[in-house]
């Protein structure tokens, strides 16, 4: 069973508020990712990190920001939430040093954000 | 044209049926193909992965890749109610590394007892 945790699981918040979605993993994985998933739609990569102090934007443009100060922790922040940010946010991590590209990501259970 | 196309269903089958789930893709450079399973209110989990063309079997699950047709399939034999979930196909973006995946929309499967 994957040891990757996301909090909060559900969040309803008003427009303009600052929010941080937390993601922690205890597997020692260097690679961590944030995906966004709308109902009935594809997962889209919005941020990734290959290690401490490394962050990159993904394929889908996002107004969120991320940080990677510790290996196990990869929080996502929205400075000013808007209704268009309503979505599910999934955090994932991957083993380092894999000799084959198995595409195996370990996902958390997700944070479902609703912005009113 | 989307890079990966997947019929979202829903698909409802009786217990014991053989299930066929499919995806098509447009980029012939894709080499690594995955199937993820996502239960309701959970994150996806890797079910199977395949490199290039061919078949791969794991218990009741068989993954097939036909690169000439740009078509991948997942077969579930003797389907069980516990197989009820959304199945997502995924591919590694060419030039990208592990984790930078392109996902299909997912097919929602319901197996009725």
C-alpha cells in the first residue's frame, strides 16, 4: 500500500482565499507530482519535482505554485482561489533509479476543492 | 485531435463476464503504456504496464498493445464486483521521464453480482 497522504480531503472555500493543499510521502521518493482531475476528464500534470529545491510546471497551465523544501513534502498553494479552481487535485510520487519506465506513480487519495 | 482517446462508458456487465476496455492514441512515438484503476474517491493505482507491442498477462488481466493500429486494450476475465472502478489508460510522454503521463478520460466499469 502506498504511503502518500493528502490533506485536506475536502475543502469548500470562498473566492479570494489563500489555500494550501498538503502532500506527504514516507517512501523516500525523489519524484513528486501534482495532477488535476475534473469529473469525467483526463488527469493533467500541473507541477512536478525531481528533488529538493526542484520544481517545474506541467503541461496544464495552473495559477497554483508549489515548493519542495523537504523530500517528503510537496505542498500546492493557491494565493487567491477562484471558482475556476474547483477541481480534484491528486498528488503522486515515483521511485527513483528505475531502470525501466514502468510509469508507476503512487497516488494519494486526492483533495477535492470547491471554490464558491 | 486528443493524444489519447478513451470511451468513458459507463460499462455495466454481469459478474463472470469478459470485459474489454480500449484506448486509441495518435502519437506513434509512444512506447510505454499503462492501465490504472481508480476506485471511487481514491487515487489511481497502477494495474499493468507494457512496453511497445505485444501482450502481457497478470492473473485475470491481460494488456494488449497494437502499435500498428495505435490501439491498446485491457481484458478482464471472470469479472468480479470488486473490479467495479474507473480504468484509465496512460502513456509516457515522449522525451519525458517516469511520472509525466498522458491519461485517457477513463472508462467507468460496473460489475453486477
